[in-house]
C-alpha cells in the first residue's frame, strides 16, 4: 500500500508546486522547464509506439 501512496504524494506535490519549481529552474538555468517536459514526454511516447510497432 505504501508503494502506491508515496508516488501519489510526490506527484501531488509536483503538481501543487509546479510554478515555483519552474521559476527556480528558469532563474538558475534560464530555460523553461515546460519545453523540457514536453520534449521528454514526446520522446517517451515515441519510444513506446516504436516498441509496440516492432
């Protein structure tokens, strides 16, 4: 049961503090994290679809 609760809490905290996390990373590295997240998610979906195709 703990293996389901801990990831749910982590995801909830990331969603809750997303703007704060994005602002900190933008100030430190001068890049928007939204672009990175979109790119990574598209790559993951591409890999999954490629693996399902072959």
